[in-house]
């Protein structure tokens, strides 16, 4: 078995064993944004690492987020992006096209489908917190990838439709290159979203990667040659 897969299985087995670096980041940045106030699904440790990864990118990097909901993860990514002079493109249908959202969404997403916010509301959430280095894109991830996206991507955070995780990765893969960071939410098997954990395992098996790490439900790595 490839050594990265062995490492992944080890990481996934013990989701509470956190490297000291993650613990310190969680203490320093994990409460930067108030999850209760904003809403959404992100633990303080996950938010902290999104912030750290975004802040450590080379200058002028491009970050793509699939699945914004109320903007909690977007706040962490954008705050980090502002440290590295980078920009976040956050994709979500927001409160539009609800019929298609219901038709395409997986079970877990149905509870909030009727409480979705408009793009304007989410934009206000970020602006109110002093965040400017972002663009919200109203749409479905696969449509955006296939209809005119051209920018190379330095960091992609995938947290959209779990059933579509493979299509999401495959259609955005062409914009990633050596050195790009990838992070999948809800990928640790203890979060019981089999489509995501199975797919992430297959990617770790197939791709050449480095810096494999896990924080709560997020699995992340950097692509290498
Ligand atoms: C789990 S939530 C994201 C949570 C968010 N990242 C946070 O920090 O709270 C998933 C979001 O992805 C959206 N979504 C579902 N399918 C999508 C697609 N194909 N493209 C973009 N967003 C999608 C859902 O409507 C929902 O807003």
C-alpha cells in the first residue's frame, strides 16, 4: 500500500490527536469569527487551519471555495487571504434556484435549504467583519468550472454537495498544479460521509502529494510533481 495511504489511515484513526501546531493555531485563531452569530458548519480548529493555510500562500494567490452557505469558512479563508495578498472566490447558489438545489443536494443539506441566504446577505456578513478580498460567485460549482473559469488555483476548499465530490475535484483539477493545496471538508470517516472519505482515500492513493494533514473533518495536502 502507498505510504501516504498508510499515513492517512493513521491520521483518520485518531481524530483527537492533534499536532501541537494545530492546537496553537486553534487557540490563536479558532474564535476569530463567531460561528453562532454567522451560522454554518466549521469547528474552531478547522477555521483556524483554513486561516493559516490561506495566510501562508505565496502573494497574489487564488483560493476557491465550493460551498459557502452563510460564509463562515469564507471569513476564515478571506482573513488568511488578506495576510498573503490573495483572493477568495467562493461559489454557492445561495438563495437562488432552490428547486435545483433540493433536487441535487444530499440528505445533510436539506435541513438548511429553506434558510439559505442571498449572495447580498453573505456579502454583508463578510464586509461587516472588515473582509474585502473575496468575490462571491452565485452558481453551481460544476457549471462555474465548465463555463469560462480560467484562473490557476493555489488552494481549493471543497465543501459543497458531498455526492458530487468526485465531479467537483475532477472538474477543478485542471486549474491546480504542483504546489496547490487541496482541502476536503467532511472527509474523516468518523463523520460518516462515505462518498467523501472513499473518494479522498482514492485521491491520496493516486495523486503525488505532500504535507498530508487532518484537522477534525478536514483532510488536506499539497500536490507535488
Ligand atoms: C456544508 S455547506 C457549507 C458550509 C460552509 N463551508 C461553512 O463554513 O459553514 C454546503 C454548501 O454547499 C452548497 N452547495 C451544494 N451544492 C453545490 C454546488 N454544486 N456548488 C456550490 N455550492 C453547492 C450548499 O447549498 C451549501 O450552501
